[in-house]
């Protein structure tokens, strides 16, 4: 029996990516081979490698573990996030994966319960692991726990934390996140269904029961942090959610691909035109297709069918809220925006700013808008070439 063409195409793409990634893997091989020794040395010297600084904020039943990596100094957006979490009653443990100037450190300690300085070992999941270790050492028993990093502007607009807390309670969930990955699967007959996968790892909100559950505790006790990016994506970003869900914990994201595609199926033709007008593309072929569709717009049902097929194809290949930010905003709101440095995300931010300036997307608070606009304008002057995903 011959393999379906789509499967052959998928496997060829996978092979091409693996070949493209081979030089990086070879370059990282010495570090991979030394990993066990490096990890053992880090664990043995942990107390000498870190600095735990008391902050002015009191501890409480709700705790937020925020990993910060800002080599250029603390931007207003991080202080905005901390202020927002604090107003919602969360005591913040800030985990620094890079040193900060003393002035920035003083600002953090005035707002946080504790500030943990650590080496940048293991990326964000290394920071998560060490932050949880500190909470355990300090005897903190949380009824709610946020684990997040500073790779997003959060909240960008609205009050997403109230929505997430309401979801957690109303649906009896163990954890909620901002975005949950879903992959389209086809069975042997060609029938389609969505497989719900990991919560995107820049934000988790856990219930008290989940924090103290055996799966949660077991994952972090056994997690072997690494500074190999592929390892961290596989075993941290993807592996964490998978581990919890396989052991019965219920996780759900505020925005998901299936709901987006269902909404697009019901969208008016003018809404589809706007979705394409404010689209961001990582793939040149799809960018050309989108431009051709916009140029041929006539409001007809035939055009609508073509536009829907285009949106579906692109949204299944790339993050839909990055590819179609205006359409995603109209459905879910823009609770957060990624700070990812790759070109695809820059194009998305350019379209969001265009939507704000044209009155189609609600703006964030002024201090965030200034930072956001400055980043967009910098990259408009000097656009990067690489459009691929990074951790």
C-alpha cells in the first residue's frame, strides 16, 4: 500500500530540517557529552553559584515565579508584568538568568518577595527548576502558582489573569495557559481530528492541588536541565505538559487552533479580507498567495472559499495568532505578544502596531506601547532574515 502524498511530503521536510540542523548538533556535541558532569558540578555547587536576595513584598497563598533574562537591563515591560501580578495578589519570586545593574536590582527587590540570581544554565526551564527549589526550601505552600518568563509582553491588553483564574475554577482544571498547541491528525481513512498538546511554556497557572500532586513533583525532581536548546524544547517545553497530561492532570489554554479555525469558517467575507490584510508570513510562498488573494478580492463566495483554504493552510503550518494577529485579536483578544527575535514575529508585531494605529486593535498601556513601538521601528529599519522558531 502506497503512503499518502502528504505523509511523504512531511517526512521529506523532516529529513531536510534534520540535515539543516546537523552542523549545530555537531557543534554542540562536546557540550552534550559533558552534560552529566556539568549538571553534577552545578548541583554540587548550587549554593555557591546563586544569590538569594530578600524583597519587600510579603509572601502569600498566591505565588508567581518569573524568570527574567535581560542582558541589556530591565525594560518597563517586566516591571509592568510584576505590577500586574502583584495587583492580583501574587507574591513574585524573580529568577534572574543574567545579572542586572544595581539600580534595576533595587527596583526588583522593592516589588518582589525574593530575587534569585543564578547562572544561565538550562534556559527558562533551568530557572523554573531552581525557582521551585527555592520555594520548597523556604517552606512556601501555594494555593495558586504562576510559572512564567519575560519572553512576552503580558498583559498586552485586558485582564487575562482574571480570565485564566476563572477558567481554572469553573472547569475544574489543574493548569491553564495562554496558548495551547494543537496538531491536526489524520487516521488511515483520512479522517481529521485535533490532538491537544502542550501549553506554551512562557506561562502556566497551576491550582494548589496540581502543585502538590505526585506528577508535578516527580517531573521537577527528575528533570535534568540542559543548555542544549533542542533538549530543553523536547524535555521541558513539550515534555512538561505531556508528562502531566499523560498522568491525568487536566491542562487547557485560553487560545487554541481548533477554535480559531472554527471561527474563521463562520467569518464574514470582509473579516476574512481583513485577516489577510493584517497577516504575517514566515513562508514566502504563502505571502505571495495571500497578496494575490487580496489583489483579487471581490467579496464573492468563490473568493471566500479560496481565502478560507489559505487561512486554514497557513494556520495549520504556523502559529495562527502570529500569522493572523488581527483575526486572533477579534476572537481571543491580545492578552500577550511574544518578544521572539525572529522575522516572523517581527512581521506579526508590525501588523499589530498597524492595527493599533488604525483603531482596529486596542492599545496596551502607554509604557508598553512605547517599548513595543520602539522594537517594531528598530526592526523595520533593519529587518532580520531568519524566520524560524526559537525557544
